């Protein structure tokens, strides 16, 4: 079976390595098997029939427990044609065989074998030098390739920033020759500054052969997951790990909705004439997917969450209400979001009239002035910025009921 992910990356196309179901669990969240299947299908549908070429869905870590194995297996078997499903495992023969069993029989199935790349991480994980762990990984890759499962092995270099570039580059070449599809380069601790991140990926790309496919896996502990992933892509990486809402270990990692939107909407500015897609993603699907993830894992979308937050497409002040395009970095319609006028203590007379009209109220100048004064004082009385529309209607109804009736 062809390696669609590897083919896409070598052709310069972008592949998302989705981690919300797997690394997201280390962010103290849990996705049910049903939801993992649904999420994988929805994410793949963003790319139409090319979902398996553009999305690797890390379905789970089968060694965790029997339920995790079963969830991973369900994703593998029930998302055929939507994504390339993957199981993640430690670098032991038992774990690798178990991961292969979890995805066996699924089209485009993969396993990612996590191997420490730095001596510090190798001492913590396997109590051996990193060079030994990297050498043994080639045996595990060959075991997958020779095992008859049809599963494609990938290898993740954990703690790559503290590893030796030449050692990693040599290992990447050896592992690729042994049959590895993708070499995932992980900033496991999220410690990279962006300039150093660019140097890491450029240094590796300069040292490996053209047949080596590198991927990024960059955490957000310093708030640089997005910037660092963009740096990796600009260096030439075409497989990027991400997670919906950025959920992952500790402070998370680059958010899928952010990196996908930026690379799809601002491709030319970031990468020139690069052709990243077999089928361009349907960006209007992003908000609904993000809301479903939020509901599943209990991580709320806030006003300030980029791309999918509740503040996107909202207007509450006078000048943006008159000229919204002047105050927006992109048209929310790209995401299928219709602009919404919100009533707050920052409202102008125009905003009050517009909100009133949406509720069926036609306010005269005196009513507008009274309503505007009431909105501002009511917000401070409640110590809440947003005044519900129905409260405005109630105020205006009361105002009109108290108005004197003109005599005939």
C-alpha cells in the first residue's frame, strides 16, 4: 500500500498530524471512542476525498489500558477513507506489536514509535545513551515493515532540541532506509525560542537526504507553539503536529484551528507560491469542530480564543460597527461566521438602534438616548459587560408603558 502521507510531504503538500485524542490526554482530558471516531471523520471531511493525504489522526496510545486499545482500534477501523489513523507507542518490541494490532487492517494505518534523541531524555526514559536507543529503533521499524501487518512505521525523536544534530540526521537517514515513513522532531519540553527552532529544522534539513520526511511536534509552554511551527514550515517541513484548541501536555501545543487557518488563508505571505493542498480545506468547518471538541473535553472557548473564540465576528463599539473591515484581520465569513452586534457598556447610539432593530424595535431619538444611558448604567450595576437583548426589549417596553398618552 502506498504511503500517502509521505507522498504528500515529498510533493510539498501539508499534512496535519492531529494529537488532540492522544497528546491531548496528557492535558488531563479524555475523548470517548465515539467522539474520536466522529472527530477523525469531521477533520478528514475538511479535505474531501483527500483526507488521508492531509490528516494523520493519532487515535491513541494502546498500551495505556484495554479501553484505550479499543478506542484506538475503533478509530482505525471506522474512519476508512477519512484520515490516516495512527497508534503511538514506546520503543519496545511488545509495545510496537501491540500498536500494530490496534490499527491492523485499516487503510493507511501508521504507528509512531517514540524514541529519546537526547542523552538526558534517554537516561530518563530508557536508562541508556541516546545513540543506542536510536540504533535500536531501526530494528523496531524493520519489525513493523516485516511483520505483514501493512502498517507504516514512523519515529518520533523526543527532546530533539537537546540532541546532537549530526546524530539525529544520521539516525533519520538510517530509519528512513529501514522503512520509516516520517521522522517526527519533538520539542518535548516546549522550551524552544523561535530563532532556535528555525535553526534546528534548517540544520536537520541541510543534513538529511531528500528522501527523509521530517515532521514538527512543538509544545506551547512559552506561548511559541504557533510561531515555532510556522518557522518549521518555512524551513521546509510539511508534516506538522497540532491539537484542537491546543490541548496537550502541560501548556499544550500549537492549536489545529490556528495553524490550519493561517496556512490556508495566508499561504502566499508565509510561503510564497507553495501549493500546500491536494484539496484545499473547507475552513467553514473549523468553528463547529472546535465547539464539539470544547464540549467533549470541557475546555471552554473564551472571548479571546483565536480563530474559534466567542469574540470572533462580534462588534460592540461605534466605529467598528460603522466600518467593521477596518478593524478585522480577516473576514469572519471565511469561517462561516456571521457578524454579531453585542450590547455592552461601550455601545454607541448606532449600536443600540441596531440591536433594537434585530429585536423588532424601532427606536426614536429620545428612546435611543434613554436606552443608551440605561445600557451603560445597567452593565456597571451588574458588573457584567454584555446586556442580553431581551433585557433591552424589557426596558423599552417599560419606557413606553410609562410614557404619557396624548389626549385626543
